């Protein structure tokens, strides 16, 4: 089995359904179905253990208690979604405490025998649908496989041993604080420990008893040789074999009802360990994350599952032009540098081995700086103490900073040009992304803001002039890309998914709009609307979004240009004039300073308007 999951749907006017979805390894569908029905038939014959029931009860109670805490700091969008869902399902919206009280009142009735009866009801009907997504699958064979699997003998599941956080050894005596400083006007505290670990945090009241943690390790792809992406694409397999003294199943049991779990991902500027916790669980969350950094487990099973699941879904990436662009087109936004690609080649996926995986990640997790950034409803002294006992207690780490060559990331078109990419989906659909290389944000923050406002104005005019006036059915997208860690890199990307026949019209409309912006500038109303929209988003994020501040803290706060950019995010946009937009568009948003990354259907002939033109975060 590559993956498997189960869910139960409860919808108005539709029969309740229990669904088991899985991806089998090539040629092993019958064996995978046999594993599934060994468990299903056990649940039919035997009640789940009290420990299994208690594990789920703890998880549900924890979610209901978190919902009760969240209700003290409600957000409008979440409330609106709740009301809409309740109307759609014929429900009402009681308080969060009602749901918790109701569950606690029902707890005594949730016995192993009651759960077995519910499962027996769910399993009573014959499976009525088999949905095949693999190419070349034979319905007759899969139906026979299903019939055979339903007769597989029940298989009792092995019990998971009792586990405790006390099994996680502390890395050493608590670290000592070397420096402590405050960025008072932003409410940011900065702490450095004697071992080189840094902690940046901001206390907020946006989410009651919720603390968000991001740990940045090393320098990410910026520390790789140019053109060598490494194995960062395999990060999803980390922790799948377990952490420290715990297997994966034991890790799941350890985190039942607690907010101490964490995820691992690969970012441009470092490996990221991410967690959401609360004041009570904060010390153990940091302790477990430290164990993940220093005591990661490696095994063949997770690597094989990653390899098989990637291979199983690889061909589906070609089903839409948008997925082809995100999977195979992103490297071309960086001058073709393979470090910034999306999905690796199929042959590279097939060649992945456990020794290579372990060697790569052991090296990545063992060196480079560690930055801990935290936002939320926290106690500063308790947080500093918890970091001192976890990451702050590690021995000093070696670090080799990225070289100027590694940091010389370019948004200009690759020297050999940009190839036309192909998808295998709707033969009438295509995606075009026009890339305009620009300076980064740091050299000229006013220019960067002018370009950001210009892209918003262009997007609105594309909607009005191309879709509404010419009847084009398409989905435009715009973005302004910069990085505080690569100060020389910047771009504006403007694109859309559309019918192939409308590509030339889109390109012409875009050139007409940017040319008009460069010569006449935006109208006062268009500029005011773009400013108001961006400013409202920043104001809302500053006053209600912990993730916004997590992004701020993740920047280089030692660089005064970064902190000044946060301070002036609103006033700086208010100061942008029509003349600023005109100048920015005239210099940077021109056909000569652009190139296209295009995704066409397979075997589509050359299309007029596709010539590649070679070219010389919201909180900013």
C-alpha cells in the first residue's frame, strides 16, 4: 500500500457513506485490498479496544476544547463559513461550549460495543462503487480482487505500547541567553543563546491560547551548488519512520489530545519545522521538535511509499496546464536554475534510495543556523525558558553561508531560451505566464511597492478589457516576487489559463495595458482602489493574523531595511503616485523586458503570440 484513508460523510439528502480510499503499489491491488479487509473484518467480528476508543475520544475532546478557546477570538470569515455550512446542512449554530458539553454527556455511551455496532451498520451494505484512477486498470480484474479481499480472514491489530515524553532525552543542560533586545514599535522580542540559536517572538491576542512556531534550519536551496536541487523534494517522508524513541504509531499515540506534533518542509531559505501548540504543551512541542532535528528515524518503508506515491501520481501532473506550470515551469522564473524546480524527473524519483535519503537529510539537519520564530498567545519568559531547554541546549553547529555565486539568483530568461511545456488534458486549454524581471525589494522599496500596485491595476484591467469586453473565458493571475535573502532577485508575473485560440488576444491585451500604464499612467480612481485594497489587507493581517507576523519574524530582522519595510507598509503605499506607477511600468513592464512560460496541449502546433522574449510579501 502507498497510502490509505477512511472517512464518513454526513450530508443532507444523501445517504451516509463510509469511504475507504487507497493507492496500491503497482501490481499489488489485490494484496492491498486484502490488508484493508483484514482490518474491516476484524472490526466486524471484534469490538475495538478501550485504548483505541480512548485515543479517539481524547482527540475529539481536544478539538472541541480548542474550538471553545478559538470562539473567544472569533474571525469573521470562519464564522461566515460556519453559518453557511449550517444552513446548507439544515443545522443551527449553537455555542462551542454546547458541542463540548454534548460530547462529554455522551462519553459514557461511547463503549467498544457501541462503536462495533456502528461499524457493523456502516459495513452492512456491499461496496457500491469502485473508482479507478490508474490508466489501463481492468474493471473485471478489480471487481474480482474486491470479491476475493472481502473473504480475507480478520487480522487483530497489534497493541501500541504506552509512551511518554519523558523518553525524549534533553539535548543537554539549558542554554544561556547571550543577548536580549526589543523592537519596541513592532512588539518584537529578539533573543540569542550562547550556542548561536536565535529566537524572535511576538505576543498577540488574535487566537486564544494558540501559539504558532516555525523553526528555520540551515540555508535551504540557497546553500546548494547552482543547478543542484538536492533531495529537498523528499521532505514529506521525514518523521514517517518516527522520531527519537518513538515509531510512527507511537508518535501518533504520544500526540493524542495534545498539541505537540510538528511538520517538516523544505523552503528556499531553510528546512522548516512547523507546529501549532498552546501554553501548556509549548515545552513538550519544542522538545519533540528538537528531537526531530537531532534524532530523526530513517527506514525503507517511508522512502518506498514516497517513491511509489510520486510515481503513481506523476502522470496526473500533466492533466492540467496549471499543474504543469507549477510542477515544471517554476525553474524558468529563476533563469532555469534547477534549484528552484517544482517536481523532479520521473527517473530521479525512481532512483531514490534509503541511503541517499538518509545521507542527504542527516547532513541538512546537522548543520547551519537555527532560527526559532514564534507568535501567538504566549508568555515571553516561559517561551525563552522552553527554547533554552530545547534548541538552546544543543551544542554549537557548523555553518557555511551561501556564496555570492549561490545568491546570484536571476529572474531573467535562461540563456538558451524557455521551452514550451506540454499538458495532456483538455486540448483547448493553455496557460501563459509573462515574466518581467525587476530589481529586488531592498534596493528600492518604493519601486517594489509601485510595481506591486501596478500588477493589481493590470489584473483588474485584464478582467475588464479582456474577459468582459472580448468575452474571453480565462483565469488571470498576477504576482510580485522578491526575497529579503536574495536582495537582487525580483519579478512580476502576469498570466492566465485560457483557450488556445485566445492566447494572441491575451498577449496583445497585456501589451496594450502595460503600454498605456507606462504612457498615461493609471487613473486616480484605479490607483486609489489598488491602494485601498492592499492597505486594507495589510491592516487586517496586522491586527488579526498570526501567520502574517510569523512571516515578518522569518525575515532578516537584523537588516534595518526589513523592519523599516514593515513599519512603512501602509504609509509607503499611500505615498505612491501616478507618476511612480508610470515610471515603474515604463522601465520594467515592457515587452522587451519580458518572456513567456507557456503550457500548451500535447501536439499543438505553433501559435501566434507565443514568441519567447529574452530579457535584459505583502508585509513590505
